[in-house]
C-alpha cells in the first residue's frame, strides 16, 4: 500500500493522534515537513491519501510552499486521492477548491463544543454524533467551496468542517494529544492579541480534565478517519 502523506507546517503541529490511528491499522505514512524546507510533491498518486496539519501562518501568506500545496490538493481531488485537512489544512483545502480564508470574528482557542449538521452527508461521517467537545486554535476561517457540504459548526465559527466526496476539511483540531495541548499552551504564552474570554481559554482551563476530554475527542476523530480511510488506495 502506498503511504499516506502527512504535511507538517510547524514543528509542534505534527500528526498527533492521527499517526497513532494509522499505526494501529497498519496503514503506512510519510511525514513531509514544509517547515524544514522539504519540497511539496507534484503528483498525489504517489500516495494513498494526503493529510494536511495545522500551523500558525495564514494560507494567504506569500510562503514558497503554499501555491504548490494548493496545486497538489487540486490534483488529488481530480485523481480521487482522499485529502484530509486539520485547521490550516482545512483552510488550504478551501482555498485550493475555490473558497476563501478570512479573519474569524473572534479567535477560538481551547476547548469548545462543535455541532454536527443534521443532514445525510454529515451522518455518513459522524454517525450518531450530534455534538462533541473539540480543541480549537485559530483566528481565521474558511468558506465552503462550491459543491462541498458544510457538516459542522460552532458558536464562534460557523464553518467547522466540510465534505467534498471523500475529502474532509476541518477547522477544529480532532488530532490532539495531551502532550500537544500542553506544548501549544506553553509556546503561545505571549501570542499577540490573545486575551482570555468566552472563546479563548487560559492554559489552566485547557488542562482541565485533559485526559478524558482527549479520549472522547479521539473517539470522534477515529470515526471520521475511518470514513476517510475508506477511500485510500489499497
């Protein structure tokens, strides 16, 4: 089986639980670090699927790897190679497919509920899950590209996930581990413009019930990854 390509755009924003999910199912994967200057492949058919992780940058920044990544996403969709995006990854998918990425009304940082849309497409991916507590860390938001279906939203960000065929883009972070949450909280103590409030938690609030919250989140992630993995080239 060809490996799943996992694109890391920041040293602390790796695959997290997603890597554990793949390992447990014997699905090979390869980490590609744009943050270390690794080039973006041009042919998605070298992989069984593409997964894009998060990062502190904007998809609207003039970074050398963004345009090749957008082109790769479009090529993957055309070749029916499943694409999966987490936060920045979801924003890259939206922009590649004709959507826009703009500032969200507020920053959304920490734990917060996500509501699943009540429609058949959402049910295919989430099953009987109607709401779940997810982790968030973003200041921008994506629009839903033409032809895609919005499948989740939250009180502070209307577009939390969309589906296009076998491709899934998420604004929220379902891939988190306790270690990742603690690392992000420590690294961002001096983040500009970050003020605790209804949509922004303190590190102490993020750490509350962290083990049980991550377990529940990973269970939702596994359901989504199961559906996505159905399209992987075997």
